């Protein structure tokens, strides 16, 4: 399969490689406009190596989501962890995967993306194999340590080497010297995101079910985890093999050394003491708060449950009069069934629900400290880096080939990365917590049995797989033709934020309708809602609508942020900036979502007001739109972004900058 890709690529290698060399190595040879136009018309993307990158990402995401979607249940049901401890370990697993993106991105900028991907993808594959071996039915407790080392050590470490680098590596194959190449990069990032969701569909739609049910007639129930994780390990091994097999097809860019990162850090510290002013100090405060925020977030997740909370659980369990709510009492639910609600109350408390909020303790304190540090860091970084003219050039003895302009370009990406990822992810994260919970208390019956609320997550992945080609082949060209210019990245992002807000609005409307629907007392209790809760007589398949809307919004936002992080960053720190983008997209946004859930997500959906949580998400998305326009169109904000990125991609208005009124918010 790889041989035709290599041959196809070689046919265009003269055009493709010459452009790359022009882009990376300044020469004295001038190319006429006519020659450049002919080269642009002849350009054909190297879809051979790019296709390998897409296949590698599909396999890696299949592996990741198979583990992420099932290991909490494995820890709880097979290894005897409490529900809260199992959820905490799974939460830390996700956070560590995003944390390792930062050193993984830095390493790629220093020694080259190819070397980092190969070495850490191999580590990832070994870690997955360790996890699979440890889940063998007869050896699970004896090999518990092997599971933890693989799941919390090697796999997150390996993920950090792949996530910020594989998408950039694919974009490297296309190059960005001409307009056709830039357009091809945009398409690549969209199809890259589609590949992610094909992996998600296989993981959630099939392998996660195998872990708990086995394969009737082929795999016994007790071997379900082992077989599913072996498939995941094989998938990761295939990813490594595919990537290495395509080596001769790739355009391998060397690492730029560590001078880019060192110069950026040195420029900040030098500016603090040499006229950088208050904003230099604010920047230092923002950057120093970030690792402290992350430490407190992990500590809060791992801190053992407070004794007071455990005593409260025991006290309530001893009370024979506990029932979920008046609706269930009218439905004839027994008191004994009501007491089974307690385990689920503790799980919801861990995930941000309001249960037992009075318990307090060290875990709550750490969560509040983490929230404060996260807010402080984000605000400081936005304020400091919306304009970077305060960054002073280093003295001659300390200056490097990484110029002051490069430093300012790199830091100029930070405010938009923070604002877009936080405002969008707040609305997006409803898909991972509120939507499934809401679906579980709707009518999930299909063919005489109940579906799990998580099943409806497939609507998101299906929407992405179906809509990506539609958007790229029909919608974007049609809009281009109607308005006479290509659809800009900024226009896609704003549209995506508005669609995410709409998805939460639809879910809020459905929640109000759900509470008005009658309880299905004639059916057994919901299998995925808190114990003792019946479903409501409103089809859960209505949840496909908000799930699908979130999928459409993802196509418009997340691939655009990959593209922005790649093109707006200086070449020598592209992987590091991409890692920072992913860090905020995953870890930081999830921490903020947990805080919002703690105050707005009810323990009992039938007596609470889940729509309040959705309204908070809508406000966050709309504030994100306002902040985006402010950061791209007002005063001197974003002045340090590369001009072609700022004026041709991120500015959603397509208006020229009014230099006479550059200190005012432009109309």
C-alpha cells in the first residue's frame, strides 16, 4: 500500500520540495509571479504520507478512548476500588495525558517531530500491552501494579509525545509557502479531526461494550477487558508500524534546538528588570500560577474522601426513610431501593454534582485553590500577552537567531488559545456529563432493553464523520462563492461557538420538557441513572439533536485551533504552542467545568434545574464570541500575530485596519 503512495509523491516532489525549501531557507533566487501561479495551479497535496498520519491518529485515538471509556469501571468492579477512587484515577489519567503534551511538544521542537513520535508512540504501545496483560482474568489482582504503571505512567507519557506532534507532522508534509498549500492544510486538520472520531466510534460503539459484556459465543464475560485491551494494544502497534513504514515518503524537518524556548523565557525575565513594566510582572505571575494550578488539580482528584463525608454516607444509609424524591414515592418505589441512591450520590459529588457539598475538607479546599490559581493564570496571561510590545530585545551577548519578533509572535497566540478553548469547551463538555445523565432519565428502551446514556455520544462522532466531508466539499465552497472570498478561520470559530451555545439551549429546552413527562412506572428503573430512579416517557433519541449540534460545532472550532496554533506560531516552537493549545483544550477546561458543575449541576434531575447549568454554558460561549472580537479587532490587541494570520484568517469582519483609530475598538 505504501509503495504507490511513495511513487505518487515522487511525481510531484520537484514542485512540493522546491516550495518547502523556499519557505524554510531564504534564497537570492526570485521567482516570477507567472511561475508561482503555474506552480500553485499544479500543486497536489501529498495525500500518501498525509493518509498515513490520519491512519496513525485513528489507531491511537481508538486505543486511548477504549481505555479512557472503561478503566474506571474496571478499577471499581474488578480491582475493588471505591467508586470515587476509581473515578479519581481515571480523571488523573486524562489530566496526565494532557500535561505530558507540554514536554512532548518541547522535545519535538528541540530534536524533531519524527524522532519524538516514533520513540514515544513505541512507549505508548508497550504501556497499552502492559495494561492488557494485567487484565487477564486470573491475574488481575496480582498484576494491579502493572496496570497502574502502564495506565498512569507509560501511556500518558506516550500520549504527550503524539498528541501535539502528529497533527503538526501531517501539516509539515503539506507545507505553507503558497495559498493552495495553506488551503490544503485547513482541509488536513478537518480530516485529521474526522479520523479522531472514527476511532472514537469504534472505541465507544464496540470495544467499550466488549469490556463489560464480552462477545457472546466468542469471549467470556470475565475476559472482556483483556480482549478489548489486547485489541487496543494491537491498534497502537499497528500505528507505530504504519508510521515507521512510511518514513521514506516523509518530508522530515529537523529540530530547531532549544534556543526558541530559552529565548522566550529569557525575554520575559529580562523584560521584568529592564523596562517591561507592570505587564511583564503580570506575565510572570500568570506563567508561575499555571504549574501550581495543575498540581492542586491533581492533588484534589487524588485526595482521599473526607471522613466527614464517609460518616454522612453511613448515617444516611442507616436511615430507613430515604427515598430519592416525591415523584418516585408516588411511583411506589420501596425505601430499600431509595437507599441504593447513596453510592451514586458519592460518584456525582466526585464529578462535580452538588451531593454532600457540606462535607468540605481538604479536597474541597484544594479544588477552590486550583480554581483561584487557574483564573489568576488565565486572566494574567490574557492581559499580559494581548499586546507584547513590552517585551524587550535581549542584549547582544544573549540574543539568538530566534528574534524578538519571533518571541512576540509566539506569545501573541496565548490570549486567543485561552479564550477560545475555555469558552468553547465549557459548552462542549456538557456532552460528556450533562447530556448522558439527561438521556439516562429519558426513555432509553430499544428492542425490549435499555441503552446506556453514553450510547448517545455516538451521535457526536457520527455527525463529525458525516459533516466533515459535507462542510469541506459543499458548505465552504458554497459560502466562498456567495461572499466572493474563502471562509476565514475566525468566521468558522465564531459560528462554532454560536452552534455550541445553541446545542446547550436545545438541551435545556428538552430538560424542561423531560421533567414534565410522566414517570415510566410500568418499566424497571433506569440502568444508568442513579439507583432508584425511573425513566421519563420522552424518547432519549431526542438527545441526538444536541449531540449532533456539538459535533457540527467541533468541526468548526477544534480543527481551526489546530491550524491557528500551527500557522501563527514561529516555526521553532510550533509543537510547544500546539501542546499549550491541547493543554487548555483538555485539562484546564475540564477543571473549570468541574467547578461549574459543583454549583449548578443538581444531584437529582427530577427535583433540580439542570437547565441552569446549560444557561451558564451558553453565557460562556457568548462571552467567548465577544472576547474573540475584542482580541482580534480592538485597539492594539493581536498586533503581534503574523500579519497574514491576523488580517487574513483570524479577523472575522474582513475589514481593513483603520490605522488612524487603532487605539479604539474598530467597527
